[in-house]
C-alpha cells in the first residue's frame, strides 16, 4: 500500500487523472473527517500526511488508510475522460462551483451542450482591493457601485483582479450571481486572498485551472462552452512598478505565461491588468489586442487615468494615464466586434467604483457583421407643439406593455417621467423603472424583445439600466433587483434597499405623487409643464449635464404654480374648459403666472414640492453652497439642482424675467406667443468668445458630456465665471464621425493658449478630441 503523499502526487501529476474529481479525507479531532478537494490541498502545509485518511474519486473511495485499500491505478473513477484543454503540470485543476439552491457546490463537466446564442462577451476589471490607503478609497461605498456595474455589464465571463474575501462574499451572496454564474474555483477564499483573481461564467465551464507566476501573482483560467465551440479565458495581474524591480518581474511573469499558453489550442482570451501600457504584453504572448482590433491602432483610451479618477490618483506613482487593462485574443472562430469601458463615470457624489476602468469586449462568430463600439444615443430634437397638441402618455403606455411582456415573470414595470406625469415634448424618451426578480442584460432583452434596436447597457450609472429604440422611440429602462423584498413591494419599501435603488424607485413614487396632486387640474398642469419645458429647451436651460435644470425640476416648479393658482381660484374654475366661459386662466395667463412667480423667487430659499398641504418649510439639512435647491417630491427627498452654479442661477433668473416681460405684453385670450418666447438667446451679447469642443460620436460623446460640469468649473476658476454650455451639438462643421459642442465663454473669456490647456486636461483620454476658440457665435442646434 502506497503512502498518502505518493497518492497525492500520483494524482496531481499523472496526466491520466483529473485532480478536480478527487477529494481528500482529513482527520479532525472529535469530529467526522473533513473533505477537502484535492486541488485545494497544500502538500507540506498545516495538515501532516498522517492525518490524510482516504482519497475519493467521483464519490468512490480509491485509497483508505484504515483498511489498506489502494485502487487508484485500477479503478476507473477519477480518470480523464478526454484530453484536458488546460494541461498539467502547468495548470493545476480547479473545480468550478455553482449555487444549487442550498449552497455553492462543485459543478461536473457538462456532458452535453445545447446553446443557441453565438458569440461571447467578456469583462475584465481591476476592482481595487482595500490593502492600501483604505482610509482614502471608500471601499464600503464603492462595492455596491461595483456590483451594480458588474450586473449591468451583462458579460458571459467576468474576470476580476484585486478581489478580497469580503467582495467574494458579496458576489456569492448576490441573487443575480447565484442564479446565472458559476465560479471558476471553490469559494474558500485562500487563492483569492493571496492573488486577488476571480473568474465567473454563465456559460458552461468544462475545465478550470490555476498556475502561480510568483509571490502573490498567478493566472487563473476556465474553458467555457459557446455555441461556436470551447473558448479558454485566462486572467492575470502582473507586477506593478510599486514592486521592487517591477519591470523585470513583469518580464519573468510574461515569459512564464507565454510558456504555459503555448500548449493551449483553440480560441484563447488572456485578460487582466498587465501594468504595462505599451505593446509588450501582446507581443510577448503572441496575441492581438481586442481593443485595437475594434477601435483601430490610434485609439489609446486609458483604463487608468489619475487626471480624471481620484482613486487612480491615490495609488499612482507618476500621474501617467495608460491603458493597463487588456483583452488579448487568439481567435479562430470568434472575432472582437465591440469594445468599451465599464465604470468610467462616477456616481452622483463623484465616486468611481474602482481606480481602473473595466474593459468589456464582445466577440461574434467570424463573418458576423460588426456592431457599434459602444455607441451612445444622441438626444432627440424637440419641436414646439402647437396649441391643442396631444401630449398625453399614450405612447409611453404602449411601450410599457411591450417591454413588460419581454421581462421575466414576477417583474414589476412602471412608466415614469414626463410620459407618465404629463407635459412630454415630442420625441421625449419613454422612461421606465423595473423591479426584477433577477437581472436582465442587453442580450437577454434583445432576445425577448426582437423589435428593440441598439440595445445597450448604461454602465457607470448609480443604478444599472438599458437603453434602446422601439419603433424609433428612445426607451430608458432603469432596473433594480431588490434582493431583500419582493419586486411588487420594492417601491413602497425602497428605503430598505440602499440609496441608489431608493433614488431609482422614487421616480415611480414621484410620478404618482405629481399625478395625484394635479388630478383636479390635469389639463392646466399638462399644458403648463409642456410649455415650460419647450421654452427651457429653446433657451438652452434644460440639461443637467450642462449645468441646467432637469425635467423633474421644471415639473416641481410647474406643480407649485398650478397649486398656487388653485388656491386663488375656485377648484371648479381651475379645471373647467375654456368653452364654459368660467374663470379658468388661459394658457397664456397661466404661463405668465409661472414666469412671474419664479422670476421673483429668492433662490437662497429651497423650493419644496407642492404637496397637499403645501410644504413650504424645508425640514432637511441643505448644502449651504448650492446656488439653486429644488427638492424632489417623495422620499428619499433630495435636491435635483445641485449642478446649477451661481452663474447658472443668474442666467436662470435673467431668462425668467425676460419670459415674464414677453408674456406681460400678450393678451390673455390670444395663443401663447411661442415665436417671441422661444426665440434664440442673444449669444452675441452674452459671450465675447466661444469654445468649440469636437469629440467622437458614441461613447466618447457621452464621456465628454459627463465632464461638461468639470469644464465649466475649470473655466470659472480661470477667470470666466459666466460660461454657459449649449446642451446639444452644434450643427455642421464637424469631421465625419465627430460632433461639436459649444461653450459660451462669457464676458471675460480665456485666451487661446489657456483654453487649450484647460481643454487638454478635461479631454484627456478621449482620442481625437480637441478644443478650439472662436469669436463668432456658432450655429446652435
């Protein structure tokens, strides 16, 4: 009879055996033997060989110390059924684990594969562990953002670096992970704690493996089945320049990795944080960079940007921006067709989920038509609706029904925003909020709703969501998976679900509160809300990313106005029709009352939502530095106007007074004088010069809009406080594939050199983006 250490090493290194199918029984004092998967057993470690009592393979005992049994060489159990794609001895076998309803249990290799969907989506992300500078990186606040972004990414394989046991526990406890994903190894956390690597797959996993590259460095791999055949996905995290002789260590790690990968056949993806922004990783491994394949060789979009991301600045030694995170590929049946960043935008407080941005790559069968590389949907043009135009929610209700049929059973879908409240402008998005029993990604929704076009995830947002077109109508779907409450109770119990989910679900309660409060005078409110938003759009005051007021803020102001009118007129007079001859204010008179009320408002006072009774006194602690504070209708009550600067407040007051004067000259009985009210602003009088910013259409355009407030702040600090960003692209003049945005530079514009310096800082990481200065007002769209 051979000794236990001989059996271990026989199984571990003999290519005829599959170590992942073996279990070791270890003696415990006063208790039943503990069963340890053989790949997780450490020879020569804390457990001495004499405490090894037995070996099992496929549930069958093949070696037993007490009885003298030794059938390892004669039994069929534990034998390799087919040649491993991750061969020993380079890769030590690991056992994938999936949730079986009671706990995380080993997953046997799939016997039969029946997959209808082709292609593969992979996400790699360095999640920023808490080992260093923990007091400066807000880990407890970041991890919920990270989990939301991971779920919204809707990736088939998720490859993470710098994972720690607490994050592993959060993932293992998340309903969406339990329902869809398998882990590439057991969840005991030892290897995660040592090297921080983690693989999750929602595709069947044939094999999993692990190989150490050095102290705290390794490569983890899985072989997943796609409809186009098996694909190997390996993740690694190479040494950084924080390590002594970091560059030399990376060279050794790459050489080791190249040796191991040389024996792998078929489609291969090697992903992770290579800590090298140059061509060295892909050239040393003989692989191709998927980002370059999709975006072209001139695209150097960074994944680590200390100039933009404060978390990256904390850990950076040089402040250098770089593309450290890669998806490298050797594809025979699949090719990259789309590549984009995940987590590249902060939450409302300015916090990013990690110091790195994630990289998400879609691969499609060779020959499939390439899709957009992360395109953003452009804002729709809105034209003024003439008097009497139907601006009701019928279109929204129609979209609501169609999307509801595509969501899983138990989902609760609600229409929100102007399509629900009233006052929607032509071309307005259909805004939906869904409470789901399980996550639904872009691919899944596209299968269930085949009429939807350009379906994509909204990544980097506080709450995950999807955007798409349905019969040409833009739809914005925010999704919440309330782990702790049933979806049907999510809105009412939203404050139990965390700040981000509560804010998302409050869109439902906000809409219903406004509808209930304005029910006695529905037509008056709807007309007023529509006219105010149309005016704000024409005058460039309607975009929160540009420093203006969002639609909800204008809605709150409109509710306050019609509520005040109701207190002056008898209720029946307010909601009577014009043809009755009653005292109901005309559309012009009501609009004039709106502008008069808010032109005279002291913006040092917060504007509370007009409920019933009217809560004029605000009991909440407010940011004394806010130029404008307009509070949302329902809990969690918060300001939706924190983006408005002091200059923005002054411009708002000026515009309100100007509109009031226009309507003072109009007779109450005549139609609203839209032509005069919504005439283009006098830009030539307000701005002595303009900045024209050219950015590439798609994802870069979205990223630039996310930096507009930072640009306005930088210009203000440089001596131009009265800047104003026009919310929509400038018409004409842009190169093919690019759009231009205009920023008025006020009465004291910076010179061309200073503007170029500011632009270079704000536009860093946006390939091809540039800023120019002009004194002629551009043609605004």
